[in-house]
């Protein structure tokens, strides 16, 4: 059966190859790594949407609001795990081509230990103070109660989710994106099925939704563990690497490498997710219609951003493998060609959504009075997401080399120095409920903020990529492949 995702990427890559942007052989290799991750992202987003829909059907809008209030806390934990996993893919990709089995195993186990050291205290905080944490961002009693119940239970799944990220990036770094796609997408399907039973049959409410998330993540982690231990899984086949903890699981250098590469990525992810709170508060000052349009635009942009999940990781893996062999010239070529390949895919998807912006808006709102506003926000999101493609493409090689501070700088500048202040300039200084009063900048400030949020990181990360200094930094992280390691 033809694979539509792979076919679409190959078609865009073929056009770019004709234009001399990328070598045809690299198009196919990149596509084979990128498309499974893109499918994984689509599955995860579909799972999240189904969760919210089922909670709403079973319990009503207050429960949806409660889960929504708890979701950013889960997102912060996921961002921390994702940052540490970003270090994993860079270290594994280099050791897969230029290192040894022992060095690769230590990199993975070290990443897992670091992730647990950070995520377990965070999970404990959520368990201990769920009501207080939800009350920080909510003001409706019913919503806070639902959110606290959900957060208190789902906190137990945070360590499982973090280790799943480490396992997934390990396989991608070893040139296998298909296996983690099958496991994590399968976990999303299991999650939806469990939630249907727990919410509608057992009537466990938001607690049931949280239990479904925990069980699904635990099952996926169990599958990863078996696969890495024995080297294969039924139906899925061989793993490209196996892991061994028979030796010392981590050295001081291993921990230092994970922290130095993963630390900035953690801060980058946390900076992006933490900015959701003040930005939504500012947008709310413009009134409920504007807030609804803004939320719709961000949801649409998140969907358009799915290709970046695949291209950024594919770039990290392929560039890291070339660095592992010591071929800096090929690593630079891979990074440059993959950056523009990914950006080309973003341009195609953004153009398609822009053409159909109004019909897409109708999927979210039925009130004709606010449809033009929603359509305009979606159009701005289409422009904004192209810069996300550039920043993601430039981040891939930087992550593979260990040069991960500049993406963090770009994220902080884009969100906190440009986007949030510009959005605030468009809002009133008067307190709520004077929601209708805005400055002369008005809604245009929100449009500008949406673009600045992605444009500034794109400029910063692309500049760092163009300097080539990341190639020099990578030399400090390359494996020592001396015999006996």
C-alpha cells in the first residue's frame, strides 16, 4: 500500500533536487527518517484532541477547562524530557557511526538517569500540590477541582513519558525512525481506547483520562525496554542497537555531555511552554472573540509545524553520524540541504492552508461575525510557521554537534523580548473588565507577535548555523573509539 506521507515528501524533495537545492540520494534518506516522526506527531495530536473531546462529552465544559489548566504542567515536564532526549540523539548518532557499543550504551543510560533525576521531583511536586498549582492559572472552582484531580494522577506517568522520549531518540539517532513511530503511535491508539472504557464504561471521569495516559506510556516503555534488551520485537523486527548496563552506567564525562547539550534544550523547551501563560493572559484582554481566534490560529500552526518534528530529528541524526566519522564537510552539506528541504515542505503546507484558511476556520467556529477574524489569524499563522521551519532546520545540526545554547537564546529573545512586549503594547493598561479598550496598535500587535515569536528564533539559529562554529564545538563531543572502550 502506497505511503502518502513518504510520497509527498519525496515529491517535494524531487522538485528541490531538480533546482539543485539537495542531492536526490539525501532526499530519500532524509524522508525515510522524517516521515515516521511526522506520523507520530499527528497521532499524538489526534490523541490529545480525542482526550479533550471525550472528557467534554462525558463531563462537560468545566472538565475540559480543568484538563486544559493541567495540560501546561504536563507540557513543562514533557519539555524537560524532550530537551534531555535532544542530547541523546546527538550523542547516539555520533557513537553509532564512530564509537563503540559500550560508549553508546552509556550515553543512553546516562540520559535516562539524568531525565529521572529531574522528572521525579517534578512529578512529586505535582502529586503534592495539585490544587495549589492549578489555582495559579485558573479561577473557576469546578475547573480547578477537575484540573487538580487530573494533574495529581497523570503526574505518575511523567517518568514513563520522559524515558520513552530517550528511547525514541536513541533509535532515531541509530537511523531507525520507523520503530519508535509504530510504538508511540500504537501507544496513542491504546490511550484513546482505554479512555473510552475508563470514561464511558467505568465512569472514572478525568481520573480515568489520566489513568489511560499512564498505562499507555508504561506499555510503550515496556516494549522499548524489551526491544533494547533482546534486540528485536515481535512484528516490528530488529532493533539497530542493543543496550547493556553491565558496565558502569555513567561516568562524569557522560553526565557532563548530557547536561551541556541537553541543558540549553531543556531551557529552550521550558521557555517556549512557560510563555503560554502570560501570552494567553494578554490576549484575553482583547476579549473572548479575539482569544478564540488566537487559540484556533495556534492550533492550526501546531498542525502545520508537524513536519519540523521529523526534519529536525532527521537532521540531528544524519549530521551527527557524519560528525561521528569526522567528515565535517559532509556534515555541513547534510545540514544545509536538509534545512532547505524542510523549509520547502513548510512552504507547501503553509500555502495550502492559506488558500483554504476560511473553510478551515469554519471547522472551529460557526458564528459568521467572528469568522473573518479567525481567517485572518490563520493567515498570519501560515506566515509565522515558515520561520518555525527555518529555525527547526538550523537547530538540527546545532543539536547534533552539541551547540545547543543559541536555539535557547533565540527562543528567549523571540518570546520574552519581542513577542510578549509587542502583544502587551496592543492591550489596555486598564484592568479587566474594560476588555474592549485597546491601544492604537490593537489586534495588529497580536499578528506581529505571532510572527516575531518564530521569526526571531529563525534569525538567531540560522545565523549560528551559518557561522560554522558548531563544527568546531562538535569535536569536543565526538566519541573516543579506541580499542577497549
